[in-house]
């Protein structure tokens, strides 16, 4: 019989679906909102992949948090842990 393991990832500092949606929105904007043909799209994806590899290899890939957020992530988690 399989053993079930409970995993709590609420406070984990990991990428979320919002990160993917933000990347998709940026890529969609660069792609002219669907006005690229297949070859242009492949070229754009290749450029994006090359850029990401460069950022990751330099250790410069970061998760961007909007400055409009009322509280930084660390402060929100601290408040949540108090309640």
C-alpha cells in the first residue's frame, strides 16, 4: 500500500502560476498578440530561451515582484504566521 505524505508549500518561495502568466503575457506582447507565423514564433522562443540561459548562468535570473504590492512577500508571510 502507498504511503501518503502531506506537503505544505504555502510559505515556499517558489514560482507560481502567476509567474507563468506574467511570462506568457510578456511573450504574447513581444509576439504581437498572435500576429507571428510559425517560423517567427520559433525564432522568438529561441531568443527567449537563449536569454534565460544567459541569465541563469550568470545567476541574474530573479523573480520580479511588482512594486505596487502593498506588502513584500516576507512581511506577508510573517503576518500570516502570527495569526
